[in-house]
C-alpha cells in the first residue's frame, strides 16, 4: 500500500576472668597508702593481666623494678625462705616486682635465718625438672610490694579444679592478731596451664534432593509413628490433583453437602466465592460421623508409599485434620492398617496445622493394594474433619491379569521430560542452541530482582534479524513462579522444533521460515526457584507464585483499561484519545512506582520487537475468541467431554473459552497491556489443573498441548499483512495507522513500514494513514490460516453466531 505526499567495643568480664594467668591481691598498710601519691596505673603488660595465648608471669631479676611504683614496706613476719617452703607450686616463670624490691630485700635479710646450703648439681637437676612440670602462680594486679617469689604457704594453695576463691575486698582492713601484728590476707590462684586447641567445625548442610524427589517428610510425635529407617524415593502422585483419578474413584463415609463431597477432596482444589455451593474447597464429613473416612480406588494394584494432605480452602471457615490413620484393601471389604515397625501398633500420622500448607507422610512400609482409606483421628477444635489429599503410588503389574491396566502415560518424542531449575534451564537452552546454531539465538531481556537473567530463545531461519514482512510471535511462561508446566512446555517446544527442523519436517520448516518465534520460558525465575525447592506436590497453591518482592506480575502492568473506558464514556475515542498504543500513565513512570524489574524488562521487550501474536501460558472480541478456540479446540485435555472442571467454574460449557472479564477481573494484566499498548494480540492459556505436575506427567501434558502450540503459531498468518510505502521513494513508512472499519482498535506499522492485522476470514475495508500523507482506503480479503477440518467447522459456526 502506498501513500502520496501532502563505635565502642564491649569487654567480656567472664572471658577476662578465665584468661587471667596471674592474679594476686595484696593490701598495703594505711601508713604506706597515706604517704604514697597517686601514680599512673601500670600498663596491662606490666600488671600481669595479659589475656591471650601463652601469657604467663615469671621470675624477674631483683634489680628490675616496676616503673612509677613507690617502694612499700610490709609489716608482719618475714616470708618463708625458699629452702623451708612447702611443696613447690611455681615453675620457672618470671614474676614482676615493684619499685624498691632490692631495698626491701636488704631490710628483710636482717630477720632472715642463715641461708641453706647451696644445692648440689643433682639437686639443681631435680629443681629444674620440677620447675618444668609445676603449675604457674598468678599474681593479681601486679602488686608493687610482692616478695621475690611471692609463694603462699601450702595450706593456702587452691586445689586444681576447685571453685576459685572470691577476690579480696579492696575496702577491707587487715585484722589485728593476738600478738599485735597485722595479718596480711593474700589470695593466690593456682592455675594449671593447659593447651587449648580450637578446632574449626565444618558447617554441615543437608543436601537438597533434585526436582522429583520428595522433600521434607513430616515426622510424627513420639509414640505415634516410627519413620522408615531408609526412605526410598517416593512414588509419583496417583492423580487426584491432575484429575487422572475420576470422581467415581472417590468415596467417603459421609459428606456435609454435595459441594463438600469426596470428589472435592483433591490436593490444591480451590473453592468458589461462597460456601455451600457446588464448588467447596475440600471433602468434609458430617459432624455426627464418629468414624469418618475418605477412600480412593486406584483401579489397579498399586504400591502406596505416601500421602499428602491439606485442610479446607475457604475464606469463611477454618477446618483441617490434625492426625489420621491409613488402611488398605484389595476388595473394599477386608482392610488392614499401616503399622509402626517399632511396636506393631496402628500408625497415627500427623497432619496439618493450617489449611493450605501441604504435609507429606511416607508410610513405614509401602503397601500393595487397590484401595486406600484415610481415617481422620483428630481435627481442629470446633471444626470439622475436612481434608484435601494426594496419594503417592507406583503401578504394579497384576500377575493374574484380572484387573484392567491404567492408561499409559508417555510420548514418542525423545525429549527431556524433567523439571529444570535455573541452571538446568540455561544448560538445556545452550544445548539446543549448539544443536541448531543456524536457527536459534539466546538473548536476555533483563534480570529478576535476585539477578537471574530472563532468557529468551529465538527460533527463525534468520535469527537476530527482523525480515521485512515476517511476523514476530512470542510465548511467555512462568509469570507465576509455581506454575511450572508452561515453563517445561516451552523448553520441550524448543527441543521439538530443533529436532524436527534437523529431520526436515515440512511443517516445522515452514514455521521457522515464515516467522520469528520468541520463547520466554521463565518470566519469574525467583518465584520458580522457591517452588522448585519445595517440590511438585508440596509447593501448595501460593508459594512461589509472586516474585521475590511479593508482587503478582500478572497485576503489575499499567492499567490502561480504566482511562480508555472513561474516555469512551466521554466520547473522546478515537478523535481525542486513541484506541491503540495508549501511553503509560504518569504514576507508572515515577521512580517510586511499584513496578517489578521483571515487568519493566517485558515492557521494554514489547517496545523493541513488533510482536503480532502472543500467548501467556499459565498454568477485537472475534479475534480473541477465534484464537482461544484454536488453542482449546486442538488441546486434547480441553476436548475431553468427560473431563470435569478443575476448581469452581465449568469452562466446557463455552468450548473451554471464557472472556477474562467474565472469569475474574485482572487490572494491570499483561494481556490487556499488550493489546492496548502495542499491536500484539495475546491470550492467556490455563494449561492444567495441576500447576506443578510431577515429572511422570510431563510426557502426557506435552502430548495434550503439542498440537495446540503449533496450530496457535500458524494463526499469525490469519488476517491481512503488507507494507505501507512512500509512493515516490518506495521506502517504508513507520508508525502509519492501519484502521479496519467496524473494529475500534487500530495497529501501526513497524520501522520498515510492514504491518500485520489479525482478522477472522472475510472482506474488510482498511484505511492506511500517516502524518504528512493522504489517507488510502482499500478493500482487502482476510485469509484464514491452516486448520484441521473439524476445527474449521467449529470456527465457522462461531463466526455465524457473531
């Protein structure tokens, strides 16, 4: 189409007391104290109060005196000579002496008896040996009046290991003896030197199990359940949450109402807005039921290994079971109980302490049976015996072939059917890129709050380049971190496209040559890591749903609906207020706006690439209904007429398609933002009742969604497409407006002038306009995309209804 021109450190006194190697308190006479002036306190090294490694007090030469301390004459009897002293209690360590020690020694020599004979060499050897083995004597506060050795009589020596004597009171006066002399109180603490070895202990951490392992088994109280000595890997879930177990396989002793029947006793099932309707959030037995039970028929012999339970989901009541027993049967008449290994008594399993947290109990001994019963024993006071459950069971072959075999779960595609954490996802994407380097490119659109990159896999015959006229399509998954199925489906899709392209599959080759496909498997990697650590059956309904900041990313985009509706009510659309590419509100662009980094990254991504079609995998009205019907009409599970609703609303009444506003109001959703702020049509696909399915269910989920994922991509060719050029220069005109009569939403051209307008098949009047150019009106025929015959008939009937 062409247009014509127109601080302070705290000291631990207990530690200082323990590390004092030298402690002695000696009182000076009053006369000496009165005559002595205030002197500066000696340093710690001179006081003998060093608290450290290898600090001790020893003998000092007689000529060495402590600086700054006046000599002090001590009254009382002279000290005991060395030769007359009791058992030696000091080793060869240096003792500090105060100033004037030599003078005191001369005064005391006049009262000292004749010295003993000099020791012989043999005695010297004995003394040196004793000195090496003897404990040290500590002198407190480095008293200046200490005698040469400072030895206490043996009677005052404290025994090793005894409680240390209390320190002397500094205000206590010496007491008068009967002979008129003053008794000097000396407290000596004898400390045996020990070598202290401090070993640095390694911090032991419990290794986390990989994706499919059953984490954190709840232990039971003493006397109730003896846990198994060796816990083997748990069996996969039987399928209560994923609906593989039908309603007819569930029975109960009684029910308070139909909405609280056994078919509602499924793990993570959600209630409706009102209690007492058909969609309550648990199975609840009648109040007068004295022996309540919930029974599950596996239909085939199964090896039961564990049970996961929750309380009742309700905004009005609190009900949960706190303990239960388990029984088994092969014919629903004869039952035997799970027993403790230790005492052989019936095992009582601890259950829940709140309504939502899943609690896992492994059986002491796995049991092979067809039926399993949960028998509540205790529950919340003033509440009811209500629970939601999932049973862990492995299939067992029937040797007599008397029972029908269950449906086989699997896929013929050799893909990696596992849950992938952040590192494993990055590794898998790199492997796909290395296998198909000519059609793939990995890039990042930003980072999460925790710094994890938001990786995108681009798949096209010319990756990294926008070709003129080639539409851009995206799949986004993992907006809610605990909705792991969408993440794994996109990882499986990129493996499948790479593998089939290398095999020369014509359908896949056409997809990769006619469009650029962008796959964002994890928009909320922080939330997913939280959910992944808990495991598939224990993550619950809400854990990991929000990002690290606690923001629901599906409500974090700018609300553009409200201003548009107000402008429409005032008659301002489209003359004053446009009906497309609405600008961001002022509040949303402020620095303190509550916008998650993941949301900003996706918005910038939308602005950089002219996306035409998108699907947000969670777990014009005619176009949206068409796109939704295309996905729902090619999804195996959604087309199962016997399939029951997941939680509260039955979408099967409308072909598994519902208007988002009729379902629940989501202000700031990515779908509305994408439609009103860019050219992109986007639908939300709720993939499964089980947000975080077990690994063994991934092959079946892939088969359920594979055809729908491929068919939805092919819808990008539905409608009209072209290039708006300058009539004179033949150059493309960017930002030209493409308006379709009868549809109150326009699209704009990309920077090369190319445009795509998704429309259901039919004739349309299309107008192209740009600033500085005359408008151009044309009648165009919107072509339909390739569809299966049965789906095309359904879409034709849908179009006739509109």
